[in-house]
C-alpha cells in the first residue's frame, strides 16, 4: 500500500513540495531571531534611508532569507494541487510551528547540567542556558504575529493566484506566481511587525522600556517589503525552471490534468 502511494508521481511530488514547504517555514521561524545587515553581508556600506522620520538601513531578520521560497512553493503547490492542497499544508505547517515552540519552551525549562552552563566560555558564551533560551525562547507576541501573518499571507496568495490564472489561463506564469507573492508578502511584512512589535512592546512594556511608535512600524515594514519585492522578482526565473522540471517529471498529460483539477478545486 505504502509502496503504491510513493510510486504515484503526483503523490511523490506533493510529498517533495510539501516537505520543502514545511521545512523552509519552520527553519525561517527558528533563524528569524537573528537580525543581520544586508549591506555589510554583501560587503557594502549600510544605506541611510530616511522614512517617516526614521533613519534605517537594510537590517533584516534572517527569516526573510527563506520566506520568499515558502511563497514560491505555495504557488507551485497551488498550480498542481489547488487551494485545498495549499490550505492543508498551511494549517499543518502552522500547527507544527506551534508544536515546535511548545517543545522549545519545555526544553528551556529543563534544569541544565552544571557543566553545560560553562561549556562554551572559551568561545565567548558565558552562560549556555541563557544563550539557549535567548535563541529558542521567542516571545508570545512574536510567535502569534508570525503565525497570523503566515496564515493570512497564504490565504491571500491562493486567492490572488487563482484570480490571475482565471484571467490569463496557462500563459504568464510569472504574473500569477510573482504577482500573488508580492501581494501576500506585503501583508506578511506588516502584520507580523504590527502584532509582534507594535502591539507586543506595548503589552509587555515596563517603565523605561522602548515602545515601537507607529511611524517606526510603517518604516520598518516598508524596508522589509522592499527586500522581499526585490527577491521575488529575482526568483522569477527559478519559478520557470522548477515548472519546467515538474512538467518533465509528471509528463505533459498528467501535468495538464492536475492543473485542470487544481483550478476546479
């Protein structure tokens, strides 16, 4: 039974695409605690962007490296498995991310061994338990904001993708894939910042703590979206390459049948 399921090309492709989809989303959530300088990573001097009274450069969460890939996988799954396939994987991914953070919270609360605390002092980490908790113990508002933005972005991506495909048919793959990604990434960029930082810093603020002003929330959202916009455009050729590989793997007849059924769903 299992062998017959895996032998089916359509099932195998769904497992491959779904596996990459879930893995990229989960990894993006975990690595997203790091803020990096895009300009310095590329060997450039940081830009000085003046937006709504805030001076910013491209300081981004490491998670943005993978989120564009997640939305491309969304479009590929949408193309061949329709809205039901995307929604199933989206809810499954959100549940697995929530489960992962519950496990992280439990692991953080385990009493550390004495030698573990000082095991990396020579590498410049005086307290491994504190480092472990700082990396894996994201705040509740960050988790809620990230999951809300992810699910909302996925649902909007599906809707825009199918609206464009109904208008253009099988032509203009770049328009439905890149167009739907640009719309969904716009929502994703601002929703996660609004919940995680604009609301989150106010809900947990203590006297003297920094609270995000609305102008900073908008400014950072614009910078993040500009990056995602550029990456989505740069990845357009990759979409065509992956589409070509899938068409060759499935064969013309099976691919055409799956795309027709996906539109009907």
